[in-house]
C-alpha cells in the first residue's frame, strides 16, 4: 500500500474548539482509513507563549502569532478556523484565495452579508479544487446520521412536525461573568447562533428540507453581567462580586421560533425551535423530533448514542424503539468498538475530519458547504428580523 | 357521625366524558370524606333508548331526553355538562339561572363572547351560593398539583421558561373518519381547544401567572376526511374507503405558539406551546416543563405518576429527580393506595369531584372558576387571531 | 337483553386488600359486560362498629362479625377472602364445602400442607360447579397480560433468561413499627411470600413454564422493631421511640434465589429472583424481564402501562420498543379510555373480578386456580428449604 | 516547566484491547498533566506483517514478534499485556522480574494459582519500585468513580443490597462462530471471567467491601458452535452453515450468583450478580445498584454518563436523581469538555493510563493492584466451585 499523501493543517485558535479539532486531527487516521494523512503542522494565536504551550499540549509541530502568516506558508494545505465568528470571513476568504482548503467553525459568520462573501469565495475556490466546509459537527453524531438515513429511506413517510430544542443552563446564574459569547460584536448573536444554529442545520439536514419562513421571539433575561478580569483590563481574575463593573449583554439569552419547511417532494413540515442557556438542569439537551406519516424519530444529545424510532406499521404493538446506535452497520460506528460501547462528544469532530479529508481526497465538495451554512445564516437573520417586528412572519 | 346531605347530580351527555364523570361521582365518596353525598340522580340524552342503556351501565337512577327537563327537576342540585362545546353556554346559563350548581367540561365555550356570558351568569349565581367550575381535570393529577405546590413554595425561584406540549397521534392516519371534533361549528377549534386548552390552563395554574400575549401558527394537514355513517345518514357504518363521501375539516390539526406571562411578582416567563394530533407515537403526551432561577420541573402525562424536579442548590451533584408521586403527603394520594401504587387517568375526574363537592359544601368558589376558564378562552382567541394575522404578536 | 343474574358477594376483611376488592366489585360491571351482576351483599369483620363503618364507606349492604356466619347465609354466592394468610385455609375450605365460590388473596396459604388441603377442597368443589381462584392480581395488569400473549405467539422464541425483581423500601427505616406482616405465624414469610410470590406467579404464568428447582439466600436486616400500640395492648398509638417495647421480626426482609424452569417445549430457562422491602427509592418496582432466542420483554410496575419489547429480527436497527399498552387491542384496555390514557394499580383488581365472574358465568375454571397457587407455594417452600441448607439446590 | 521524563511502553497484543490501550496512551497526555510522558515504543505480535500494520495504524514506533524480546529491550519501561488470559502469568512475571512496570488486562489470570504467583511477583517487584496494575477499566468511568465517592462520603449509609448485572447479547445467535473466548483453556471462563469479573471488581471497589461467600449457577445454552476458518485451519473464512465443523464450548454462557460482603464497618451487604451474553437487546448493560440505609445509587453503562442517586432525606419528595456526570467537579471530567458533553467507552482506558502513570510517577502502588485482582479471581473460583457443587454456599 502506497503511503497516503500528507494533508498539512494550520489551525487558528486553540480554545475549546481548538482542543476538539486537534483531538480529531490526531485521532481520525488511527481509526479510519483516510486518502490523505493529516499532519498537525502549525497553530496560530496572538500570544506566542500561550500558543507554544497549546501547540505542545495539543500536538502541533509549530506556532505562528498571526493567522496571515499561516496562510502564507507553503507547507500548509488546509486552514482550520476555530476563532469567534467576527473573524471567520476575513480568515476564510484569505485562505481560500491563497488556495488553502478551509474548515470553518459554525456559525459561518456574524451576518448574511459576510456569509454571502464567504460562499462566493468558496464557490470560486472550488473550481480550482480548493474545498471548504462549515463545522456543524452534530451531523456526525452516529444517531443523527442514522436519523437522516431513515428519512432518506422513507421510513418516516412525509414529515409533518419538526420539534427542535437546544437547552443548556450555564448562564442561569445571573452572576456568571460576561464573556465574548454575550457580546454581539464578537459572537453575532446569543443562544440563537451558538446553539440554535446547530438545531437549524440538523433539522434541515436530517429532513432534507429547507426552512422557508419563521415567526420568532427573542429574550434577554439578564441584561448586565459582571466583567471578568480579561474583559476589564485587570490583567487577570476580575472581581465578580456585586460591586464588580458590569458589562452589557447585547445578545439573546433565549430564542423561540416557529418555522415552515419547503417539503422536498411532500407538502412541507411545520417546526418549532427553542434555544436557551437558562433551562436549569438541561446541560446539553440538543433534541430533535420528527413526526411523519409513517413514523417518528427522536434524539437527545444527552443520550447521544440512542435514536428513538416509532414505526406506525407495528401498531397496535408499536412504540418508540430505543436504538442503541452502536452496531457496525450504523454510520461511523464500525470503525470504533464492539456493539454497545458508546461514543462521546468529541467523536463528532473526528468524524468531521474523516468526512472532510475523504471528500478532499476524492475531489468532492464536502458537506455542509459554505452555501449550506449560508442558508442557516439566512434563517438566523430571519429569526432576528421577525423578533424585532412583533413576531410577524418573515420569509427566509 | 351525621350522614352527609345529598348532592343530587344531573348529567348531560354520556359519551367518553360522561363515562369518566360517572365513575368519578360513584367513586369519590368511597375514598374521600365529602361534606355532601353525591347521588347519580339523572342523565339526559336525546335518544331515550340509548340514554336508558347508558344510565343502567353508568349507574344513573333516571333518564331525561331533554336537558331542559333536567334543569326543571326539583330533585337535582347540580348540572354536569359533558356535551360538545357549542352547547355549553346555553345549558350552563340556564342551569345557573335555575339555581343549580354547574360543572362544565372544557373548553368553557366555543367563543370568548359565550364564555363572557357564562362567566357573568356564574358570578351572579355565586352571590346566591350557586357554584360553578370548569372541568380542567389535569389540574387534579397529583404530579401537577405537586408541581404547583413546589412553585408556590418558591422551590423554582422566578420562572423564566414554560415549555408545554400536548402531543397525540390519533388523526395521523389521513383516512381516519370525520368527527364532530373536526367541525368548527361544534368544537370551536381543533387541537387548540381540545388539548391546547389543557396546556394553557395547566401552565397558568402551575406557574400562577397569566399569559399576556402570543404569536401563533395553526396548520391543517388533512383538509378533508371520509364521513362515517352517522355523519352521512347511512344509518350505521359508513364506507371509509377512498370513494366515501368526504367532509371538510374546519379546524386546526396542530397549533404552535409562543407566549409571554405576566410574571406574578417576578419579571414574567416566556413560553412555547404546541398541540397536535399528528405526532405519531405520542399517545397522550401532555407535557409541562418549567425552568426557574432555582430549579426546574418536568411532567409528562404518559408517565403521569412522576414529577421530575431539578434543584440547582444540589450542584454539582444536581440532577432531575424522578419523584414517584405516590406518597401519602402528596396531593390526593393519601386516600388511595400504599406508596408506589400508581393512579390512572380517571383519578383526575374523581379528584375533580372531591374538590368541587368540598368547595360547595364549604360555600367556597371552586377552582377553576368560569372566570379562570374565560381567561383560557381569551388565550385561545388570541392564538387564532395571531395565526390569521401572519403570526403577529397578539395581546390577550 | 335479559338482566344478568346476581352474584352475591361476601367479603372477609376490609383493610388495604378489602378496599381494593370492594372497588373492583363496584366498578367491574360499569366498564365490562359480565354474565353475572356482582352485588356487595355483606362484609365480615370481628369489630362490629368498625365493620359497619367499612361497609358504609366501601359500599356493602350488610355486616357480619363472624366469617362463619357469612358462609351460612343463603344469600351469598361467593366468599372473597382478604385476611392474613394464616386464616385462608380454614375460611376457604369451609366456604367451598358450603358450596360458595371463593376468591382468596395470595399467597394461598402459609404452608404447602394448607395449600394442598385447599387445592383438594377446590378440586372437589369444582366437580359441583363451585369455583375458586387465587388473587394474583398482577396477572391482570394489561402490560403483563400482553407479555404473556407475546410469549404464546412465539415472538420471543425459546426463553433462556428470566429476571424478576420485586423491590420496595417501606421497611428501610429500622424504626418503622412491627406489623403482622413481620410475624411468621400470621404471614407465613416476609418479602418472599408477600411480594416474591407475585414475581413467581408472574414469571411462571408469562413464560408458561414451571420452576423445578431453586438455590436461595434469605436475610433479615432488622431483627427487632418497635411495637405499635395495637400489638402491645396500649389501646391506641404506641410509643415508637427507642425505648418502646420491641417485637421480634420472624420473617425474611429480603429473598434472593436462582431458579430453573421446566421449559415447556424448549430447553428451560434459568431465572434470578430478588424480593426486598429495603431497596431505598424503589417503591413498587415489580419487574420482569425475559430474554428469548428471538426477542426480549421487560416490565416494571413503576411504569405499569408500558411493556418493552425487543425484536431481534429488526437488527441492526433493533431496540427495546416502549409499547404504551393503552390500545383497544390490548388486554382489558378497550373497555376503558382512549389510547394513551393510562390505568392505575386498582385496575388489576377490577380485571380480576371480570375474569373471575366471566369464568363462573361460563362454568369454566378461573385462573389461577388453587392448584396453580399451590405450585407457587411449593416454590416458596423450596426457597426456604434451600436457604436453611447453605443455599444447596432444592427441587420443587 | 521541565519536560516530563518519558515512560516507554511495550504492548503485547493489538486486537480490541490493544486498540483501546493505544488510544489511551496517545491521548492521556493531551488532556491531562502527567508526571511521565508515555511513549508508544514497541508492540509485539507473532505475525510480523500484521504487527507492523497494527503498529502503523495505532501509532507504535517499532515491532517485535516475540514478547520476550520486548522484555529484554532496555528502552522499554512498562509492559502492557493485552492478550488472552492464558498468557498473562508468564508475561507479567517475566516483565516484573525484568524490572518493567506492568499493566495487565483483566481477568488477571485463568486460575487462582496463576494469580497468586503473579501477585507474589508484583509484591516482590514493588519493593524495587516496579509497579503493576490490573486493567479493570470500568473503575475509571466517571459515574462509577463518583459512586465510590458517594459511598466513601457516607451518603448511602450502611449498604444492604448490591445488585450487579452485566448483560450482553452477542452470543444469542446459536450460529455465531466459536472464538477463543469460548475455549476454557484460553479464556479461563466464559461470561463469568469476561464480564462478571468487571461486576465483581466494581461492586467490591465501589462499596469498599469484599465478597466473603457465594452460591452460584452456571449455564451453557449453546454447547457447540461452528468453527470459523482460522480455528479449523481453512486459512480464511470458514463455512459457518449448519454443515460446518463445530467446536465444543467449554465455558459458561451465563453466570448467576448470590453473595455476602464483609461489611467494612457495617454489617455487610448481600448481593446478587448476573452475567450473560444471551440477554437479547442488552448490548453492554453493565449495571450496579446499591441500596443503603440513607440512600441508593444506580448505574448502567448503556447510559454511562449518568449516575442515579436517591437521598432518603429528601422524602417525601425524594426520587432517583439523574446526575449527568459531566461537571468539572466530577472525577476525570474537568480535563475534558464543558458540562453536558458526555464521554464514551474509551475514556475509561485513558483515565486508566492517567491513574497508572500518576501512581508510577509518584512512586505509589497503583490500584487495582494484582492483589486486588487476585481477590476477584478467588471470587470467580468460588463461583465455579459452588456451581459444580449443587449451588452450595462456598466461602471465598
């Protein structure tokens, strides 16, 4: 067997997402056969010392303190963008124009306009064989991939209802500190773009339908929060007591919206979405339920190795069947452990690398493309438009 | 012990609801100490023979073929209305004016105007000691009554999120026959009034807050259905095949809406509601989840003896606690079986009788009053108004 | 329709079981069509005043203070025995000899010898058309009746594993008072006969197999308990503090045993059983799981309206299917409420009456017969024998 | 920061367990700070070509075809034994005598005699600072580690009941082929040693008590199975049809036993254990439930990120609390992802490496020691002795 050609990766950012991506780049070739061999060539971060420490810990060969330098390097084939949303457009477009493949974290951008420019750049680059993908990693959860397979096989019939919740609770404490995720200029939006975007992508992808309109309500429960040190120039840990300086929360804490889908071949489903970081006790409840004319599916990321399936043909002895998605026939699973030995959160990122590298190796467009992510961005924008217009129906 | 005075009941209608009410009237005094002794004095139905058979089966002493006659009788103290919504106003107002207590099935009426007239009649009658109550029986589920107790005790803190679903699937088959429940002139609305009304009442009652505005989407998936024999004059079983005459469905099949609550002492919660009869596999999933600043509660009628409670003070070892609501200290439960021996659907009706008879015996206004039910009716009307106005926000 | 002939019932005992049986006698004819019309003719209890109060509350027409008098009465057709196990043999045999049908609570007796005599009396009486049945009411839970149907239909294939637990926790507190249930002379045994007997009957009935041998371990965690007033002659509430007089617990607190089944047509299953009243947090977890060559079934009375079914033929997308046993096609369910409206604990007793009255009306032997209950008694005896003989295997 | 000293690992075997161990060695230093830096120095396997391919795939630097050569190498500090149980004793003793630390897969050996020799070697080596550990990796599941913490904190009080099941179904099909795991000479025992050993170790470790006696039943459901090619010399895929040559299964398919524990400070719990590979639908249900005088705990590896906890002090509103074991305060979890992002099967192996390397780095005896594993071996032997002696009680 000829050794695989290398795929030399440069990653921008090394926080939570950077750690997840690094693990994926290291691990994917150990469990899957890839057409290209990923190499963790360089990581970029503004603080040289911190970047060096991150590189050592996460397994990257070298460090840059400017992402532009990463793009200039000849020994980098792919740029992996793990920074906040306000930087995505600039980095991604520059990378694509320099002929680097791009993996960009979600949401694709902080505005439709940025996402449109990125999509244009992606489509231009694709003609030269330079590929791009947006990091909606939940698609790579085996149970959600199996859900999509069931829909494609027609096991649900025509879909009528989409029920999508993404419930977390880490902001429930009103004294939890301000972060960049609560600053609209950095993050674009709050729960809507951070977690609601995952629900939108998953709902559209699993159903094979696009959202055509929405009616929305956004709410900010805690309008001000104590500033942590690094956000008020204290050079360290801030005073988070009641007297601490407080920053203004400029994003939504919770988003609720109804939606209509374009129906593919059928008549189109209706959907209800909710995203919040204030659902006490729900830690990462990314849930999706579909009701069709023949069956239903339900998923909850808090029990991520399970897909529940209802087959109406089994009536009167029908019931939601708890499929433990750990069989070798299930998506991605055959490359891991024996039946019954579940996977965890980070496997989605490893599978994302597998799908991306496979598509690049085969010269195919990886999914979700920037165009797919732009559609999500348009839904996000429609949600915000409806919410600021008395919840009036807003076409996407 | 002096024997309790009798409370002589006349019931109108004897279908599904009539059977449930009859069981409750028979059973309540066997397990609870009541200030008045219910007697199943008479049942009214248009068809004399059918009414007689029902009376024998359900345990009623006599029969009338006109509900007006029931109201005229001196030996009736209370009228129990178990008919479709289009008849509620006329019967209830006549009964109250005749000095009979009234128990009226939900939804109170088919329009706000009717409900207002009924409420006026109820308030007038109450001054004479004649009482009335609307049959939102889910309030009497021990787990939901315990939920309300928890909210009142402040164990949830200030409530931020209300999440209410009422999911059934009995109309999922597009060839299921037309019924009066799908005829707006009889039922007032579809899933909205039939099951959504339960969710609205439960959400308002458990939180102690009122809904102040909504944005809504209504959908009818199956616009025509085969007419069963008794609806097309076939004198029996109709031909339900593809060639059967079809009737027009004039109500919603599914209702989705977001809501704001008035907050009681706090800032007010936001809510998301969904009611449908097309959620394949969900048989009677009347669910309510509340997230507050201190804790959360979750309930699903498909596991009706359980209340899930999350207490944030137990962090980092917090988790939803599955309270099996079968302890003697729990609402209603002490009068039944030992701990761990769960109750069923009909117990809610028995508890409803207990609460009603106790209030009447003590000369108190039973809850929910017609005024409470009128508030639900106003929410239903606001939902319909928003849905016909591009989902625009509609004040209640 | 000719009115049904009456079936005049005389009940002995009116505590927990008496209340459940009374409800069943009252309710069964309201929801089911019976060949005979039950009448609550008389109840017997030693204390005249208390018996009279119970009769009024529970709906019995008359009172006797000696069960022998009940048997002598010409206007009684059936004796319903709801007393502790030490009295079963005497009452049942006398009743049968007097030509009265008998319903006897479980366990049938406190010894195999008593059970044998009762069975002999039952078989003799049966030749005269006098019927008898033992009250293993869990058989009448729709989900367990559906389980038996599945086994009979071959949907599990040949059964290999039986896993039966009956877990309660009401004795977990070492200061809970002494009761007759902890006195071997009254109750025969502890958790073994009280709740383990239900598991044995259910396992044998659902599988259609008989237990042929066991190896057992019995344990008594709390050897002495405070005596409540009525057990120490204080004429009321006893002092349950540490200084209270204490009585000796003479029964098992927990029972564990392995078992082999006779296999019917197949090779025979192996089983593991556990019964305890010390499993903190388990309130009435009567669980049964069967694993066969084609599928599996699981049941837990704490979620009594659900049967979980695994069909291996659906592999690789197989999974335990949560059947909500509330469809009209399911055992007993069609006579109650619409789909999705669950039943409670007492429905088992109502169904028991239905089955008993139907069998009597049709001149058939009701099930479980005294002979069936004798087989359970023999298993209980074998368990005790093994436990006192170093857990050595004991044939039944 | 001074770079950590290397810990050079030589692994024997590279099948399922080898892949899991390799992933752990690669991953542990990326998420945890270790006192020594693991290096994947060499892997040994008899077939040079296959071993070379495995080394490339799994990330090992070199290959040996004889494990003895691995032990002779100066550049190896630790021998990781991932082979069937019949080889453990010889390899482990040789490695320890050569001054190599040892990690040995479970069960420690195929007999008590072997395990005793291994333990002696381990204790001798420990005096020279050469450490050894047995790979009971389930101890490293965060939820089970939290369970142990709860017991140590006294949150359960005195433990009365242990309920341990390990249910799989991969042998349910009677035509599944013969494997070394079904050959007593290779594997020592069947479900008992393969999965029951995990339950025994977990139960003893979490409770802090040792098993003192057992009564057991072993069963072999399928006594012969088709031989796959590599077991009959066909040099490839065997004919698994009905006519294929069949091999004799010489181990147990299922094991059931009751047990008594030594109670630590308290009176000692009783336990019931079941291990099987024939529980259709149960894929990797390694379950442990403990009932104490103050509370209960329940765990199921099929929902491995959850620990259920019942605190009786919360009565009457107590209930099993579903702790999502993903908080930073929980064992191992803080080094991974944010709250709510669950871990998978292989994390146990990574944590095992963390604990082993930390102990070696700190000069402490890692746990479980060979002596701990010998105690498990003695329980396994007692189970077999009881089963062959009519289930008679057998002291450990």
